C-alpha cells in the first residue's frame, strides 16, 4: 500500500486511497474506538456539568495497549511519584479518552464520506470525469472526498488542517496499539519486522503497522510544510 499524504496549497493534506485501504483504515479506527470505550454518559436526570467535572481512574489500565495510549505521567520510583501520577491521571484521563474518541470518529466519518462519494461517482453519468466533490463529515468541513482518482471504489481524501490533526492523532494511536500487540518496545525490534517471513502469523499486523507509519510520516511532513 503505497499511498501517502501530500500537502495542499493553503494548508491541509490529501491522499489517494483505494477501496481496500479505506476498508482497512475504517476497520482499524472502529477497533480503536472499541478499545478506548464509549465514555461515561450522564444518567437520566443527572447534571451534565457534574459529569463534566467527574474524576477519572487513578490506576493505569490493565490492557497493555491502553497503557500505551494512557501512560503514567510520572515514574513509579517513589511513593511521591506514584501518587503524583495517580492524581494526574484522575484529572486528565477522561478528557484524553474523549479527545481520542473524537479523533477516531472523525477518521471513520471521513472514510465513510469518501466511500459514499466514490459510490455516487461510479453510478454517475458515463461522461463524468470522476471528480465529484462532497463536504466531509469529519467535523465542520474537516475533510472532503473527491471522485475516484484513488482507484476503483476509492477516491482522494482531502483534509483541512483540523482534519489532518485528528487523523495524525488516530494514526499515532493505532500504531501504539499495534506495537503493543506485537510487543515492540524499541526501534531495534521494529527493524526486525521487515525480515519476518510471509508464513509468520504476525505478518498482516506488521504490514499494517508499517503502512500506518508511512501515512503518519507523510502527514507530519504536510503539517510542517
């Protein structure tokens, strides 16, 4: 999967994705949402403001992947550091989870919009050039889906700067999650992935990890352009 982001004039980024790539990215983003969890909604009759200021957990998650996504802010060498980490987590984790959910939802919605745009382009008039534009559903114009230039069933995903930031956050979270499942803890271990034989059951996950890394790297480059 050789797709990569390119900078747009005036800000933002664009990437051509085919139907398979869209499906994989959407599936991964949905799995990330399931891992993060739905969040705590105020009970019927409960003051939403009180829920807004509700404290979060003080202990790190049991799941290793979630511990990568929500690490301790401080070390655990002393009781003071452990207490500081617990206090920091209690007052920040809920907001961090909410932001990660919002970013992942933006990714899912922009991919759904891209799929919808591609399908409408495929069913259009035979003389159409396949460049039908559509406003993105990734949050107030954060993304646009353009035609089928990305290949059959695909299209070109165009992101405004705010959409790029949401995508960057989710790509980073996906790579952290996959790295945890692959038990990657250092760059040297990451390099070994390139030499895995095709028969290794980890190979599909490794390919996704490396592909997401390429997308993340090129998206960072567009934000720095």
